[in-house]
């Protein structure tokens, strides 16, 4: 390197150092979860952290039973109802324990004879394994599995072995790890239970087609610690006796989700995200953006001989896009170079390998443009 190049490099390193230490430095974060949040939401939280609503305390330091917190709780529930058009025949619960606890909670609340499960990837498989702990309450029946296809497609619904009188039909519409998405709920007679942890609020849904929808907040709705449950009121009142009070949907419904202390800060953060989403124009507007983002990335991947996504095109996720490089030995270099460009957390889930770009609501178009530009350069340098 000549002298000029060296000094230029020094200047650009200095520029990067200055940039990264600035308090508002933000990268494009493709993490599957906990995931990127809208910058405006973080700024609002920062602004009112010490002195919330001129009370001289932070929102984390007030009673969950105070009028002030009740207002946040109420607003969050109403904003969610408004965004998803949830009717009064549904109960919205704001719980704890993450989506993974719901794997058990669903069975403890609803399983009495037999429950049907569709196995489409890592998350539905985990739900099945966990529900099987409750076989004393009823049978866990897997209607079909995509395992033999490495979860790149969903078995044809004609081949599903549905039970006659299932307590519920369980599935995961968006398999976060495998990047597999079933946009429309299946045609079944049993009440549908859906783990929407990585797709709730990303696309329009008709809540009336579901018995229970639940989601951990940290992908697309807020921060870790809060789990959203939307349940048809007819499904309340059937919990098994072994169900702990805090996990009993009916008791939580009767106590406005405050059987015990709820995750107040996570609840507050979710409300900020919901307000942000309403400002963006709601679900239809964000959905249009999500489609545009995903289509651009898939088109680029499909147009390249160097990158590949193996998911059946009918079932490709809008939120989580796994892809492989032509040579797995380049994976580490890809991730390292991407980080240097401010493109973070692109490594795939350890069970699948390769890469994965999680492109939730809060990730903007610019992030997709920058990722594609980086991928183009990387391919040119390494193909
Ligand atoms: C992340 C994820 C989970 C697990 O969520 P936790 O809150 O960590 O328990 C479950 N299901 C799906 C579809 C997910 O994406």
C-alpha cells in the first residue's frame, strides 16, 4: 500500500470509529430475534426514560395497578385491537414466559381429548414435543410433517390425517428458522391455534378464523418479556386443573392480564411500536412494504448462481429469508464482511446453517438495498 492509500485508510477508520461511537449510530440489524426496533420508538423511550409524563419517575418504577399504567395497558390493547380489527368476542392477553411457554399453556388450557398438530419446521416441532408432556390430558396427534422435505415445503393438505373431534388444530404460520410461510389458515373444523411469533402484524389476517393466536413480542411487536395472546372467548373456561393460575387464560382474562406483576416496560415498549405502526398507515401499508422488500431480495437471490433459497415458492416467508452461498466455506467471510458494512446478524440458525436475513416491519427498504449491493460485490469478489 502506498503512503496515500495508507493515510486514506487511516482516515476512513477514524471516520468509522467516530461514527460508531456516536450515540445515534445504527446499523441494519437482520437479527431473527430479539430483533430491530423502529429508531423513532427507541428515541421516544430514551426521551421519556427518566421522567415519564412529568411524573419524575420512569415507567419501570410505577405500580402496575396505578392509573398511569392502566392507561398504557388500555392503550396497547386498544391499539392492537384497532390494527388487527379484533372484535369483542375475543380477549387480548398480555402475558409472560415467551412463545415457548405457550407450547405448554395451550395444552394445559385446551387439551381434553385429542389435539391435531401440523409439523412444518423447528418451532412447530418444539411445540409438539412440549405438548406431549401433557398426554395425561389428551393425545397429541401430528397430522402431517414436512421433515422428510427438510421443511422446504408444506405437505399437501389432502394428505393430512385430521382427527374427527380435535380440541384444536395447531400450526405455526411462519417458521422463523426455515423461512416457511403459510399465509392462509388451513381449512379445518377444529378451533385453530397459531404461533404467530414472527409474523403477527406483518400482514393482514382475519382474526375470526382463529381460536387462539399468540406471539412473543421480540420479533415484530416489541421487546422480549411480553407474550401476546388473542383468544376467542368461547375457548375460555376450559382449563385443566393442573394449569397454574398465572397461565390460566380465563383467570388472566378476569384480571386484565394482571394475575401478578406483568412485564410493564415490555408492555410500554409494545405500545410505542403499535403507535408507530398506526403512524405508518397500519397493517395494509406495512404489508405492502414487506412484500416489496421480500420480493426484491428473493428476485436477487433467484437471479444469482451464487446464492440460493430452497423454499417452495408458494410458501416463502416475507419475514425470514434463509439463503446459502455456493460454497459454505465462504460463510464466515460473508458474515464478517457484512458486519463491516453495517449489515448485522446474517448468519443462519445453527440447525439449518447458511445465512438468514430477518426483515421485520422495522427494517426499511434501504437495508434491503444495502444488503443486495453488498451481496453483489461479495459475489463478484468470491464467485
Ligand atoms: C422465536 C420464536 C419462538 C420462541 O419464542 P420465545 O419467546 O423465545 O419463547 C416460538 N415460535 C416462533 C415461531 C418463533 O419465531
